[in-house]
């Protein structure tokens, strides 16, 4: 059985994940060495050495969650404890939070900072997947099946928003919406939810407009004006975006060479975090950017494939939620550094510097790997021993069709 389990792991996902992390480590060293010396008076390899420790912790949690059966997360006691800790962590930020870049999103733990909102993203994926998997029989009943998880989702997004961390709040909300859409609800129920959402937004719009300064800080408004007119505000709000353009344009096809970036010499703020892709484009050109985009794209598409093929509703929604998280975060980061959307301060998955981000992503990748293993194991070794009749406990995407099949079978008997 142990050999069968080893054969069932999707090693392509694991290989791409490790390659992206190691590539990110190299680029963190290249993009941060000048800033470490000039801005902070640290050794040139300060951020590189810190990220090595982060990766050590990340690979450890990845291995644990890759072998730990994901179905254990469906336990009700575990879900209650996880959601309580998530909410308490967000409340703790408002009391004990450490302010960085005008956002009180971190808690200082010894020599390191922890960002609770990053861990909330994975807890939202687990919670929504488990709850909607348990509610498959009455998934279309609004009061009983739909609304309770949505209330939790909106509440945690609100707590993240008031830090303020608009980027993480948006990612968390979009992840939740993706899981809701893929939960097995009928199209009719989803349309009802959309109409309710539009109605709620219409009622809140006048209040938001009147209290615009409460919902959007001065920093948020600067980012929007910098996005709308980067070259007109190049000396202030548009400074970061304009220098990102210069880095991207300088790289060309082959790039200037590893370590040869000019914009990282103090011209491009956050070169090792939010704007690390601009440095990759400048130093390694289209080939470096292509490697990262193709690697991230493969993980996202493979995650969706695992989710669609999984016959367990919980595993299906977990895989889709994790793939969605990585895809959404990648789009927001690349959209910000390329001027497609306003800058939000979201790191690039597996590449940007950051302890909380890489640990959470590694937990997510471990869970995805475990879901993929169980799907492949069931497909290869269990389906041979079972009858072809579809199970009621299946992917939420196929649940209604299988239920109709059973009803027709009963009528024919």
C-alpha cells in the first residue's frame, strides 16, 4: 500500500513548486542586496538569509500537509477551533499590530513578524470547502445551506479591510466566491445571490460615497491616482509604477543579466517583494518572466484539474480554492506592477520575500498535493474494485447529475 501511495503523488506539482521557490530565493538575493546595504545598513545577503529560514519552515510544513490526510480537516471541532483562532488573530492585529507601509497587518513575534490575514486565506478555503461539502443535500436552501458560511466570509474580509489591507481582503473575498460558485449550487441559487449582492451594494453605495475617507485611506487614493496617471505623478504617486515600466522596458528579450538591474539601485521601492517581477524582467528578460508565469500557470491549471476530477466534494473545493488563491494573487501582483490595475501590495506567490506568505502558500501546496494523491490513488487502485454506479458523495460539480441518475434508476426497477 505504501508503494501505491508513493506512485499516486503528482510529482510534477511538487517539482514546479520547489523550482519556483528556489528561483525566488535567487531573485530575492539579487533584488535586495543593494537596498539591504543602502537603506537598512544590513549585510548584502540579509534578506536572502532570512528567506532561506522561511523556506526551511515552508518546506517542513509542505511535507507535513502533503502526507497528512486532508479529510481530517473536515472535523467539526477542528473547524470551530480554526475559525475562532482566525478571528482572534485578526482582532489581535488591531491591538498588538505592527505598522508597516501604513497598514497594521503584522504581529511581532520575537525577531519575526507574522501576518494573520495570510493564514486566514487558507482557513477560509478549508472552512468553506468543509461546510459546503457537508451541506450538499440541502446546498440550495438559502437560510440553512448558503448564508452561514457567507456571513463568516464577509466578517473576516471586513476585519482584514480595516487593517487596512485591501489586497488581501479582495483575494479572500474572491477565493470565497469561487468556492461558492463551485460548491454544487444550482444556477438559480447563484443568480439569487448575485441579485442580493447587487441590492446590498446599491443600498450601501450612498453611505460609502459620503464616508469615502473612512473606506479609502490617503495611501489608497494615492495609489489610484498613480495608476490613472503614472507619468503625470512620476515624482510622487506614480514613482513606483514608472520605475517598474523602466525596468520592464530595459530587460527586453534576454535581459541585462542576473544581478545587473539598475532600477533596484534605490529607484524601485519594494524590489524584493511586490515588484520583484520587474527586476526579473530587467535582469532575465522575457525568458525569466516566462519561466515564472508558466510555472505559476501550471500549478493553477493542475489544481483546477485535480478539483474537477476529484469525486470527493471537500477535496474538489479545496483544490479549486487553492488554485484560485494562487491564480488571483498572481493576477493582482502582475496587474499592479504592469499598470493593469492599481497597486495593492500583494506579493508574487513563491517568488516574493516574506515569511507568512511562503509558509501559507506551502501549507496550501501540501494540501493540494495530498488531494491530488488521494484522487489518483482512488482512480488507479480503488475504482477497479468498485461497481461503476456513481456515488452520492462526489464532486459538487457532478452531484446533481448523479442524483438524477439514481432517481431514474429507481424508477426503472
